């Protein structure tokens, strides 16, 4: 009797590993930016929190968090990770204060944040940070990070969903790179920086759907940390 | 005291020739030095009263509590070392929580008491440990009605209608034996417990004391809690009056 | 690279001489840890708003099994302690396990007997930590939680939300599930902070009705929960007044008579 014809050359049917994995990350969007001068630092961040898609979860979530009276951290990315990171920094900072009898300096915070992010590089905090403030000499300073702790001290920077829109503007207006005519003094005054920050975040809100609602404008100088609210589009 | 045990009192893992474990006897002594604790199982609930002796006038009235809640429906009264008893209280809370997790209903008082007793008993078996220097009364209401159990350092666990522990144990027991437990209500029991505590308090030997009163009854919605201030004040005034009359 | 590196052979790249592949029948899932990858028995939207003097929350009583309306009378709100109510959408069993956690927490707090109680905000924060912790284990509790309460001492109402990532925020109005898409825009339009209880009640009911019309995983059996100076209350299930569907019923009857 003849064996039934079997197409042995055909591969066995693959059973797809159907396990819809839970995706542990969500991008809640938002833009933060900062401009540093010789005796000030200006930070701006919008307060919109998106649901990872087209929805807005809340219009009142502030992305800037005060760490000391010389330093704030501005974070965009995933809000739940941001909160965890903040709580961690907060406890470390209060312990530092108790152990050393003084608040941690802004440069020290910047290094500490880098270490914290790097330690979690295999399951990173999905956060994009700016550590901004004035250093021990009162000079404005900004550190800009990626999610796993690479960092750089800069004069101006932006992070988040509106980054691509804001960064070139800051490069041009604050860095004054590649300009043929540079008019006036090279450094912006604190007031000019605030004005530029407002324009920059408003501009980001024009095209970036994840940026809008309101903006926090923070100025840090020798007199402390000063907060201001600023309206953006509510669309 | 050294001759009493004659070498048999060094470890709970050794019996004495007449069948005693001296460390347990000593633990009972620690309980007898404590302020009196009286509990009554009434027909609608259970009441605990504690004579909390105040070693210093500077203590806050709420400190060193000798009555604790374990779950909504269970409370514990303590005689003996508070520190030892605290371990039992924490253990009891864990047991109650675990039971509820597994069976979805509040732990029966008997089960809880037996579990705590087993825990106590484990500390009478090994040379490396000592027994708990405390006795506790476990009170509560479950599906079987009001319940009252007494757990001793030996790990024994016995249900009662009325219990007394500590210094005034004997005197309090004499009073309790007169009680008709089938008829008494919690409100009456509160007054009676207060009266007993006040009457057994030894003013000469002991300094001030604070009366701690807790109850669990249908009137407290079957929740174990400290007796509300108005009820407690009334009971305390009556107890003081009774004491004065007796002294006259 | 040998052919066994190819998990999915492409036409013309078949390994004729290799080991026989596992057949579909002998396929067993690996010993990988089981975790919630999809919610199974799910509740749909929860919506809540603050009004002048308290908070109102509304949700239906349906828990679906996929597209099957499986459990029609499940209370999707629960009170924890004297001043907090939590409503959920998402996996029913996950919420039941959260319930155990919170009940234990409240009883622990009560046993301490120091006359302090967990505030609504503390419970909200605790939930955020629990859910964030589970997402860190990539083993989430599949819920959106709406936490509301009213503190009589400070006369302040509270309304906050936590999702399965641990994202948490407070707001004046909150919606979950389909409510995020359908009810939230309606709430934004109609909301005003000095609404009365009646206005707030009406707004919530209207939103639930719209959800019933459009969300196929919702029902018209709803419960409203209140937190205000009079305390906390979870209403008995109410049938929403909706478009009259009697024609359908009549049609079935006439079909019966044929």
C-alpha cells in the first residue's frame, strides 16, 4: 500500500508566541527648556499631561520641581517615572542636608542624577531631565540628560516632545551660533531670557500637540527661586 | 531564689524532677507583678479593664497602653511585660490579617487565640529561648457570639466567662465568682470591672494608676474599642464611691 | 549562521535535515511566570467631578468578559475608611486584590488607635506607589482607579486618578476608559467649579447615558457615589432613563406569536 503523500519539505506550522506583552512605558509628552546666564537661570515647562496618544489627561501637571533653593529639576517623558525619580532625589537630598548640614550644591545634584539614571540603564526611567539652577559661585547652570544618564553642562537646552522645535531657536538666540551680525551684548539679560523662554514654549505649543495649556516660568538667581504661571493654548 | 531551681531553672528544655519547667513558673511570677487585668464575658459582648500603674507623673496618659485592638472584632488585654506582649500583639494582627486574606472573613476568636498560644508554646520548647513574660486575654465577638480567652506563658489557651490576671488576681477572682454571667450586660460589666479594679488596687504599695477600659458589644457595633468617655467616667465615679463606702 | 538560527523559515530556506520541529500539539507554554497580559473581566468607564461642596462619581455595574456582558450587578466602587471612595475600571480581580490591601491598611490604621486616619490623598498616593511598583515588575494591576473623598475637618474635597503605569494626578473632573474619549470632552464643556450637587448629579448621569449609547461595554444600570459634608454615600443601582427600546421588545413578542 502506498503511504499517503506527505510534504515533508514544508516546515512545521509555527505556533506564534501569542503573549501580548504589557508595555511598561508610556510617553506623557511635554516640553521643558532652560536658559542660563552669568547670574541667573530661567526654566520653562508646560503643564499638559497627555495619555500617550491624542488625549489629555490633565492640564495642571507641573513638570518643574524645586530641589533646593538654588536648584530645580525639569522633566518630561513618563510621569510615573518622573514622580519616582523626584521622590528618590527628594529623600536623598533631605538626607544629605541632615548629614552635611547644608543643601546639596547644584553641580553635586547633577552628578547624582546622572548616577541614579545610569544605575537603572537596563530598565531606565523614561525621563528627560534638565537640572537647572545656580552653582556655588552664583553662576547660572544647566545640565541636560538623556534617559540613561549621559549629561553635559550647557548654557541652554530643551527636552521633551517640543525639543526639536525649541532647541534651534535657543541655539540661535542664546548661543548666537553662526550669525553674521551679532548685535549688542552677547549675553541675554534675565528679563530677555524670560521673554525668550515664553516665546519658545509658545512656539512649541503652536506645532507640538503634546505641549500646551499653561507654562511654569521659573527664575533662579541670588535671591532664590521665583515662580510664574503663563498661559498657553488650551486646544 | 538560687536554691529554688537547683540547676533545673536554667533552661526551658529541662524538666525538674517533680515535673516542672521553672522558667515558665518564673514567667508567671513576672505576670503576677503586673497591674491587675480583669475581663468579663457578658451576654452582649466582652469588657476588659486594666489597672495601669503609672511609674512616673510625667507620663502621658495614652502611653504604654495595655489594651490593643487586633482587628475590628478582636482586642487584647495585657498583664506582664509590655515589650513581650507587643510581640504577641503584632503576631496576632498578622494572623488575623492572614486568615482574612485566605478565607475572606474575620478570624474566629478561638482560632486566633489558639494560634497565639501555639506561638507562645514554641518558646517553652527550646533552650535558646525564654517564655513570654506575659499573660493576655483575647476578647472578641465572632459567629459564635462573645468570646473570652486567656493565654499564659506556658502556651495554654482556655476560654472563660471571667478572667483576672496580675497582682489583684485572687481578690478579683473572688469578686468575679459572684457574677451571673448569663444575665450581665456590657454596661453593667463596665461598672463591675471598674469597681473590681479600684477595689483591688493597693494604694500603699503602688503609686497612681490609670483605668483602661475597652469593650466590644452590640452597642459598639461589634467593634473592639476603648469605652467611650461618658460611660467610662460614670463607671469610674461609681467605683470611687463604692471604694469610699467600703473604707468608711 | 546555521539554519537553526532561523525561527521562522522563509520559503526556500527550509532546513530539510534538521531536528523535527515541535508540533502544535506538543507545544506547551514555557515556564515563564504568569502575569496579566490582558484584562479578562473588565469594568468600563468611571467618571467623577468636583462640585461646590463635594465630589460625585458615577459608573455602571457591568463587568464584561470580552464582549460578553458577563456580570450585570457588580459594584465598581468601594469605600475605604470613613472618608474615601475608590472606583475602578479594568480588571475586576486585580481590583479585588487592591481591595484586600486597602482594607488591611485601614484596619492597621484603626488598630493604632491614635485618632488619626489615612486621608484620601494618602490612600491615593499609596495606590499610585502600589500600581507603579507592579508596573516596574512588568506585572501590572490592570486598573484605572478614581479616588475621591471629603475631609470634614478641612472642608476640602479630593479627586484623583491612578492608572496601571502609576501615573497619578489630581483634577476637578476625571474620566477613565471610554469615558476618557466620550465623557471627558462633555465634562470639560459643561464643568464649572461652583456647580450645585443637583447640577453635578445631572452632568454625571447625562455622561453615563451618552456612554451607554456609544460604549458597547457599558450598561444603563449605574451607581452614583457622593463625598461631601454629610459623609460618604454609594447609591443603590439606578436604571438610567434612556431612549425607549420597547419597539425591540414588541418585535420579539410578535415574533413569538408567529
